[in-house]
C-alpha cells in the first residue's frame, strides 16, 4: 500500500517527463503514452480505493497508510490515506483520465501540444501530492508546484488575453502562497508541529489564540485564493475562458478543491467547532456564492459563465464549511453536505467544460450569439449537457439536489435570528440564479436557432462533431454523474460517512428525508426564482433586437466594475510603488540630513592633513620611484631621447580602470545570477548531505 501511495504522487511526474521526450520524435506515441499514464493512474487509484475501503471498514475511518520520505528540505515529505483522501484521489484520477482522452481530438490543430501534455501530467502529480499530504509543509510544497505547472495551462494559447489572465493567475497564486507561508511560520512557532493529525490537540492546548487566528487567516488567504473565494476570485473568470477546455475542467473541478481542502484542514483542526471562525467562513461563502451567480447571469461567454458558476458553487461549499463551525458537535448535515457538494461540483464541471470543449473545437467561438443553435440536432451532446445542468441546478433526483439540501438543512437547523434567515434567503436566491443562467446556456445552445440561417444549416449538418474517444469520455462522465445522484444512500451516503472523519465527525447523523414536502419546497422556491430570473431578467433586459425579430444576448455588466482593474492592479502596480518610492525618498533625505547634522555638531569634521589628488598610496609611491628612475635614465642612458612621463598619473589612471571594471562585473545581472546559482547549489548540497 505504501508503494502505491507514493506512486500516485510521483508516477505522473515520471510519465510527464517521459512523454515530453517521446513527443520530440513521435507525437502519436506521445499522445498514446499520456493517455496510458492517465488511465493507469486511474486504475491505480481504483486499486488503492478498493484496498482503502476495506481498511477503512476495519479501522473505523482512521488513517490506513502513512509514508515518509525524510531529509527533503529539512522536514521531509509525508503522505497519508484516509476516507476523504481515498475519495478525492479517485475523483482527481477520473477527471484527469477523461480530460486526457478528450485532449487528443481537442488539440488536433493546436500548437505546443508537447508542452501541454508535460504540464498536464506534472499538475496531476502535484494535485495528488496536495490531497495525500499528511502535514501542511508537504501540502505547501505541492500546492506551489501545482500553481506553477497549471500556470502554463492558462498561458497555453500565448495570445494577449491568455498571457494577461495567466499573469493574474500567477500573481494571485504567488502572493497567496507567500501569505500562506507566513501563516505556516506562525503556526509552527506556536504549535511546534505541522502534522495535520497533531494540529487539533495542539491547537486546543494553545493559549495564544490571537496568534492562532492570525496564522489561520494567513493560510486562509493562500487556500482561498486557489479556491476562487471572494475577494481573491479575480483570476477565475478570466483564466477559464482563455485556457483550453480540458484544462478549464481541471482548473474548475479539481484545482479549486485543493484550496477547499486546505480550508477544511484549517477549519477542522485548528478551529473545530469555533463559532467565530465559522462566521468568518460563512460570510466569505455567502459573498462568493451570490457574487459568482450574479456574474454568471450577466455573462454571455459560455466558458466565462461556467467559470463564474464555479465561483458560486465554491461559495455553496464554503457556506457548508462555515455551518460546521457554527453547529458545533451537531454538524453532521453540514459535514456531509460540504463533502458531497465538493464531489458533485467536480463531476459536474468535468461534464460541462468537456461539453464546452466539444462546442469550441467545432465552432471556434464561445459567445452565445455565435454558438447559438449548435446543439439543436445533436441528441447525445444535448443529453450530456442537460445532465450537468440539472445536477448543478439542484433539481430533484440529481446529485446537486442532495448536497444542496443537506447544506440548506444545516442552515435551517441553526437558530441564529434574522442573520441566518438572510443567509437562507440568499442561499435559495443564489440557487435560483444558478437555474436561471444554466437555462440561458441550454436554451441558447440546444433550443434557439442561430441568427444566420447559413450558420445554423452548417451546425445542423455536422455529423461527426466528436470522435468515439471524446464521445466515450463525455458519455461515461455524464453517466457516472447521473448514477452518483440516483443512488443517494448506497453511494453518496456511504461516501459521506467514509470521509466524515477527516472533519472529525464521529456519528453518522440522523437520516434526511430528501423528498419530504419541506425539502422539496426549498428546491421549488429556487426553481421558481430561476424561472423569474430567466423570463423577466435575461429574456427582457439581457437581450435586445438586432434586426427584424431576432434578439441577441448583450453584455450589460459595467466594464469598470472589475476588481482587478479597479482595485488590485492600481494598488499593486501604481499606488504601492508610488508610496514606497515616496517613503524611500523621505528616508534617504532624512538619513542624509542626520549624517550632516552629526558631522557638523558631534563629530566636528576637521580637514585632513594631506589629501592625494589622485590614486592611492601604492600608486603614488610606485609612481614617484619610477619618475626618479626615469630622471636618472635621462641623465645617463637616455640622453639622446629623454622621456617625460608622469608615472604617478599613469598608475592612478590604471588603478581607476581596474576598479571600474570590477564594479561593472559585480553590478552585472549575469554575475549576480551566477552568484545566486552557486549559492543555491551549495545550499542544496548542504541540505542533501548534512
């Protein structure tokens, strides 16, 4: 088991590097090798899951495997396996297998495929490293590796939009990682451990709660940035539309869950049953949930709408995490709802983004007006997209309904006055917005006709719009999502019980009557709100006539209302550099003034008894000796052609030339980089051997 656990993390790294070198010579072999690595990783994850489920049954949900690789950067790398990790390693492997199968057809006419497959598999290994990490140090290492390798996905097309979105993604990831690292420093200093299983008793024994909260907030910034939580969500609506569809599915469905994984580790171990922390997460979740849904309603780009939807669904998950803290020990509904909605969202976005990829590779467009009517005569794609839309909308008999019902019930169960009533209303209203924007997408793509009759005729006569491999990837993913939702007790309920110990829930909780009148009424309210939003807002205000009786989708969201351009870029690129420059000038002038005052008062400057006009003592004495030697030569052996050189000046000039050359070398970038490289090499040698 230990070997298989380590293989889940490092096997994709090896496979990615090997596929890159194979792709230098044969692209078809590279594609086949990448698919083999992804499929075999899934098979390995299934084997680990089967063995793990047996072990979990015997061990009562405790960790069933522990692996340590010592002496790597001091702390070593540590991995573990429990119920939650079994489920999410399986989900991650499934998503990578399906998107890799789709990638061969999707990238058929794209460039830089060798690079994409390399970083696709590298990110798989890093993501597995995050989910299987046993301590926050290992989590941080693979979390940062994952951020840098997935950056290449966003920048894959290398156009202006993708490079700008990639820069935003990388900036958020790096800044969030640095803030997280600061939190880890504080946490280790205060608790003396970063092992996840040791955090709960250590945090309960900690007396300095203020430092613990500070460390928790710092780590929340790093993990929340990757999850796409408000207000660090700015990368998400911009990265998904420009990234290739297979990468968008993984960015939305699984990489955001690594951020949620970190938030769960903090909430369930440092602040278990902490109402203050629960309110903080709940507030962030409500803003993220509603903000993402609102952006999705106004969006007219297919992948941007799905990206904003991901932000909203992450908000639903964070609401569940917040309710875990508020409900205390009676938080079974929130725990199960959180876990199940994580899995639901991963599988839903796998289906929806792969369907969006099929649409894009046939139309080369994402604007709803351009792809309108594409799926009218494509029943397989229509059914696949409909399954994903119904599931994310929380329609009864689909998985999203089960998880949203559990989270909604946890809100109702907590008696918190008018504030919690407001949270419940926003929850139901956000669910209605979800139904509204998913109805907009489905009707535009699969019901309405394109404005151009020629384009619509072209769409209708597309017979082979995806090959067998891509069809299997989409069809199997949609079927698994449908089966997952239908067997709410035997599959979903069992998975929730297996994973609940990760969030320190001991009891299974009471049974939920999912189809009781009370729970169905909550879904009915959201459906009614969705119908009103679609008919009275989207159809009336977000569409306009463009000629005759044809109505087009319009983007009326204010361009200036962009947090990145409105706040983040001006602050980070203009305001902060300006203020730092002003502060530096003030400090520089203050130091100069201080030195001048000290020289004129305390130290009382006095003139030097002797100051050389040029050179130094060596050049002066040597030059004088050579001048005397020259004078003697002019009288004895050089009388016919006497010399008249000033060797003091000549040696002083040479000395200045040597000094200037040394300064140029020391100030050069290449020299600095060489010294940095030497220093890093020496540091690595020291770490490895000592």
